[in-house]
């Protein structure tokens, strides 16, 4: 059992708690579920999240600047 294999650890625990036939069924269901997921490394996810946060802040700043420009142009004759 390693920290990199949490499912293996889970199945080790379950193997002592449930019948083998049921465990095989659970493994099949879990494998089917995970086959539909598109998993990425945590570091990649965090890097993309940081980029999105930066872009959101830039958009907010640009929206504020645009609003200020629109207000100043509507005041000017």
C-alpha cells in the first residue's frame, strides 16, 4: 500500500470486509467510473487555476477602466 495508490489501499481494506465476488463487482464499477474521468496532476490543475484567477482580475480591471472611460466620455460635450 502506497500513498500514490489510494484505490489499492481501499481495496485492501475492503477485501477483508466483504466477499470476494462483491469486491470484484465493486472493482469493476470503480474502474468503469474512473475510465470516464479525465484526471490531471494536481500541479497542473493549480497552475491553470492561478492563470484563470489572474485573467479574471485582469478582466475586472479592464471592465472598471471601460466603465470609467464611458462615464468620462458621456460627461464631455
